[in-house]
């Protein structure tokens, strides 16, 4: 059995210390940092930084706590990162013991549970199959560092959302001011408090049914999102990325304090046109242009064929640094070789000679595994599909705040892997907001968990959120210098 050790995370301490809030939302000791030096003989100049305390911490690890009389922690971090004498610099934060979430489906027994986040030999209740300890995306250690910055947004473009679900609503983005979008040649001004856009109904409300998501229906109990109706898939993907955690309801999202911008792109029958899907991507591009810091969007769908409009829309998102976390597909297709019968946008992740298109590096395809890191017979390709994560019997949000939900009764499919990636990307940008698309790919791919049985199917391995967030947090200064890379994202 895997033992979960006590994990530390940053909080406001009760100590009598002056606090400072960093741009990523962390509470730290004001005017203090922890540094290491390239040489024991050469330290930071105390006069330059107005340092009145330089104390060695730990035992034999050559790290020092510095305090400045006049400079803030943010200033010290920026200045010391450029100091030739300094090897590393980090804020001096606060900590307390951390326990597993209290959400009932996080580690439930005898029923479905979120083994994709925390697999401790999980036993699947219908088949009786037992999972492998650690065959998950390793998100719990990431939560020791961040659960999501208030300065980072993610997005989800899906069929519809009954976003008043009590396990969802707290993490649905609400715009701080009105914003104006141009969709299908017409301008729409969305009021402050809007949550995204609906390119199908051409309204500012991405709710499943007009007027349904009201302030009097926060727990989604009227039945508008019943089994088989078209908001199930949207609730499910959004819940995986960013459902509220530690509220004794249902589940935890990967980035459970991240805010999600919602784009509804299907009609009441659960289908939408290619143009509507492309309009949804255009909405995200416009919101970024307006200054909203959206870093990734979940795409658990594909179009009916290649589309120059889709390619251009994603190319636009690449130009403003938005990652497209894309479900690889459920057709057991080799995306590296099955041309021209491909799926899109998935196949745009690599160069398509028969279409004359270059690779779009902001598309990151992810496929699915099962309980034991075993392959689950979905779309693959060691070049086109760099990552996998669990996509078998996934428990997520559905009908109400009192009911867990599995899509089509089982929750199988790469649609449930891509929102895991979407949440992970939000966490990485929460600790290192200046990453380029190339650097973000480097973090994810270099820290993926290698599984020999998957080497014929995906390029790098299983999504490893804990290792990725830790690496980005520790090496942010280096990583933000990465501006260009190969199509596969490594340097």
C-alpha cells in the first residue's frame, strides 16, 4: 500500500510575521527569500539588497534565509534571479499539515472513485478489477505547491454546462467587467459576471438551457441535466479540470481553485456545426486579446474533416500562448500514419504534407489508460500523441450536487483524459506564468512518467502533474528563457 506522507502547502500562518502576497496568490514572509550560491565564497551583496539577516538553514545543504529591510519578496525574487552569485532563489512561505480531500468520491470504497487522481490499489466496483498503486496522474504532490492561481484561467469548450451545480459553480469564471465579442459578424456585449459564451445560441450564457442556470437553482436539482441529456459531457469535462474540492460534495478537480471560462458549442440534441466550434475558439482568442489570462482550453471533440478555418483559429491561439488540450480520439487510430483519413484538430499537432500544413505546437493530444497503466485501445501515435492519462470508468460531475455521474454509465474515453491535462496546464502556469508554449511542452514531456507498456502508443508516458508542477516551480527562471523548440517540444 502506498503511504501518503504529510504534505505541506502554503497558507497564511498564525505566526507574528508580516505577510506578502505574490502574483500567483501565495502568502509568504514579506521581504524574505531562501537562496543558494554558486560558490561558498561569493554571496549576495548585503548593501545592494539592504540585507540585515543572512542565516544558513537546514544542515549541510548550503541554503540561506535572507531578509531585506526595504525590499519586498517579489523584488528580491526578481533581482536575485539575475545575480551572478546566486544559484537558486525562492520565497519563504508558510506551511501546515495537509490531508486527503473530504469529497466522497475522491477515495470512495465499494463504488466509483477518482483513482485517476489517487490510485491506491483501487478496486473497480463493477468488474472487480484492482488497479496498480500509483497508476494515476500524481496530482496530490502538486497540491502541496499550488491548487491554482487566481491570475490563471483555463477554458472548456463542450456541449453545454449546468454550471449552477454546487460542486462546479465556485470555480466557474465570472467576468469582473463587461466584454464585447464579435461572433458571426455581430458584436455582443456580455455584462460583468458572465461566464463565457454560447456560439450556438449567440448569447453570453453557456448554460444548458436558457434561464435554467439561475441564482435560485445553485444545486442543479430541477432535472435539466438528466441522464442522456446534452449537458452531461460538459459538466463531466469541467468537473475533472476544476471541480471545487474539500466541500464534502462529489469530487475534486485537478486544479480545484482554478477558474474555468465556459464555451457552449452544441445545440439541444448534443451536436453543433464546425463553424460554431471554430467560433468558440475565436471567443477565447478575443478574450485573451482583451487581457484575460486564459492559458489552455479543453477540446474533447473533433470536426468532420480537415478545416483551414480550424487550423487558423488554433494558429491564432498559439500566437497568444493558449494551449489546446485535446482528446486524441476513441477510434483506435494511429494518428501518425492514418492519412488522409485523420481527425481534426488532433492531426494538426504534426505536419500534414498532403494538406501542406505545418505542425501546430500548441495542440497537445492525450490518450487514455486504464487501472494499471494499461493501454485502453484509443487513438495513439508516438509522435502525434505525447501523453496518456486514465480514461477508464472515470467518475465526474453530472446531474446534481448530490450525485456522482459516469458518462454513458461507464465514463470511458479520451474525453476524460484531456480535462486532466487542461487542469494540469493551469497548475503549471500558476507557479511559472511566463512559460512559452515550447517551455510548457518541455515541462510536461520531460516529466511524464515512463511506462514501458505504453512506449508503442504515446511519445513520453503518463501525465505526471506533481513532477511537472515541482519542476516548473523550481526552474521557472530557466524555463522562461525557452522560446523555441522542435515540433515535439523538446530541446
